[in-house]
């Protein structure tokens, strides 16, 4: 079974859960493709903030929800490209 497993976004304790889950699913014979959300969230925050400032918008800037959305929507593209049996979001 092919699985797309999405990282939870935090680089600490929940990241260990994601790593263990991926390892366990691989050991069980599944094809696991990971999508690391933590680095994408940092990049999305920097990108959105840069665009926000460049557009001359007032503070406070993009919200956490904006950042999470911007970092997460490519999961759909990845799933459509890979056609996994399941998408697991940690």
C-alpha cells in the first residue's frame, strides 16, 4: 500500500511520532512517501511576510492560519501526483 504521510509541522516531540510512524509503516511493508511540513511552514512564513511588506500592507501581517494554509496546499498536488492509497496527516 502506498501512503503519503504528512509531518505535523513542529520540529520537536511530534516530529518523533512522525518518524516512528513512517519507520513502522515501512517495516510493515508499505511504501511511505513523506511530506515534511516543518520546513515548509518556516519558508511560507518568510515568503508571506516578505510579500506582505512589499505590498505595503499594515502590520500585524499574515496570521498563523495563513502560513499553515500556504504551506499545506501543496499536499493536494503531491497526493494527485503520487496517487497514494491513503494520506495520513499526523
